[in-house]
C-alpha cells in the first residue's frame, strides 16, 4: 500500500483522503454504504421512513463502450477537482503463491507510463498544487488526485496514460520488490504490535485462502514475482472493463465527458478471469489464539465477529451496533473498559480495518482492539465484552439509543461526503459503481438505516454477536517496559 496511511487509534470514522504520499501502514476508516438487499429472514414491518433528505449528491453514471464505468459528481463549493481510478483487484483476488502481488503492483503504478517517466506522475500533481495517494484494499486498488479545477483535463490525461500502458521493466520491478520488502520490515516485522490486528485477525478468523492469506506479502512470494507475471497482471486487471473512474468537484459535466471520451475511449478492454469464490463458512465455535511480540511492552487483545452479508437488513443493524458498542467515547465498550474499570486508555475498532463499512464486497469482520494494563488478565477484558453485549441482548435497544446511533452515522457520513478534498465522496461513488452498479445509492443510505428497528437489532445481536461467531487474539509482550 504505497500511500496507505495510519489513522490514530479510535479514529476510523475520519475521512480517509486527507494524506498525500504518506507512509504505508494500513489501518483505515469506517463510514456508511448500502448495496442491494440480499436474501434475508423476514423482518418486522418498520415504521415509514422519513422523506429523503433535502441534501442530494449529484450523480451522473454511464459506461464507455470499452467497459469503463464513469461517475461524475459536480460540486462547486471549492475550485478543486478530484479524480479517482478504482481497479477491481485487491488482496482477495491476487494469485496464489504471489501473496502481496496486488500491493506490489500498486507501487509499480508510480514508476512511469508511456508519456511520463519515473516519478513524473507524482511531480505533475505536486507542481500543480495538488495531492495524490494510492492504496490496496480487500476488493480493489485505488489511485486518486486532487488538483486545482483548471488542471482537471491534465490529470485525466495522466491517469489514462497509466491505464493505457505502464512502464513495466525489470529495473522497476526489482526496485519496487525491495521497497515493498522494506515496507513490510518497517511496518510489521520491526514494529511493536506490527500486523496486529489488521493482518493477524483476517488470517485467523477466516478459512478461505482468499480472505486468510498474508496480503502484505511473504518475502519469498515477493521475490518470486517476475516480469511476465507483472505484465500479465497489468493487462488483465488494469483494463478499463475492470475499472471505475470517478470525477468529483468544480467542473462542467459536458466538458468532463468529452475529456473522458477523448483520453479513455480508445483504451482496449481485456477478457476477465472468473471471480474467485470468497465465501466463508458459518463459524460455529469460538477461536482463540495468542502471539508473542518481542517489541511490545504491554499485552493487547483483539476480537473479531463475522459480519452479516453486505446490504442485508442485518448489515445495517450491525453498523448501528458498531456505533453503540465501539464508536466514540460514549460507546458502551469505551465506558466499560476505559472510564469505569481503567483497563486501558482506549479501545478502537470498526468494520473493515482497511477501509470503511461500504467499500468492500465480500466476507468482513467487525473488530475491536486494545492495549491494556499488564495487571489485567485477558479473560477479564473478554468478560467485559460479553457483559456489554449480553446487556444489550437482555434489556433491548430502545428508540432513543437507536436515534443517537443514527445521529453519529449521519454526522460521519456527511463529514465523509463533504470534505474539502472530495475524496470521501469519490470513494463511495466508485465503490457503489464497482460493487453494485449503482453509485446513486449514496443518496439512499440514510433511508436504509432508518428502516432498522429495535427488533431487528435484537435478532442481529443473537446471531452475529454470539461467542461462537468470534475469534480472539492476544499479544504476549516480551520487551521490557
């Protein structure tokens, strides 16, 4: 993840766009998405949802003949434009025996293209007063640029130049293999709590290789990447029919459509391989693991529960439960573990540590983690977790609690879609186009949450927050404090 950045613990609801060219250690965000409702048990009739909010995000969506999905969303608040290119390949779809390949390829995207030499893409953005970033996620790899509005055409051309033809050479490949291996050493192997829990938990909680391998990359697999593999990967997965282009900001839609056609329409599509089966079996027994950490000075614990299927009623209920249990200083777990017992100074977590609640498309975990006082036993932490979940299950969730969760969701959502760099909006639009073929659902999200009832919350707690649906990992510190 060349420019994936680290958010402070407990701030996974912050918009993820604000850093350009930061260090690449993944712990990311939490926001709100909504795909089409899938098959689910019948739910009790909900009260009529309030009328749609007056704030509507403009969305124009179409597909070029070569398969490129394009989303345009004008916003004249500031004289800037954001271009986001999303490719439908991520950690889950990288080849076996090539762990870390999706991430390695992200690095190669900055090494030059047909008309821009090594690092010239970065220089072009920065010299025009812009910012850029790129990251590898579970289900996509993305690149975005924020520039003054009058430079939009230039950036559309530059991004198309990378899609049309990358400078894939042995020199560039060898160089970036070394960069990525060093990144793994810095961010994981030589860091206290390195890889905990954002790498560790998916590997332990999941059974399907696509969800459970070391996506940062084993050193031997990174070394094994060759030029032929790299060229084939680019030709297949970086084709326009496996991509979404989102443009948000201060622009004229007709002019932007002309530029998109001019620079992207002639890029050829490519046959796509079948999507891998990434389904996970239902977990029937609790799993517990521990790891020694020679650099850690305090014990740590993480928990992970398998999420409901995306876009089902239970999915929206689980996002609201995340707000009640884990998000903010008013959350049940923060109050119980930090304020009441003093076991730790913070507890953080959320849905999708490498993104947010909306920008993934497959099995996912609701996770939390904390570093705690050495005098506290891990079982004491788990006992508090069980007590807070059981309290919700026994006493129920009243409408006032649901309303408070809704306030927090709306606040985070509108922060996301109205940020000054517009990346939060571009991220949701591109994700909904890629996964649901429906970027306009960004305007229907709030209505989906308003359908959640106390009864649905109870059913979701009983099925998805049961102990047999979770995995727990503890870190044993071996370093002296």
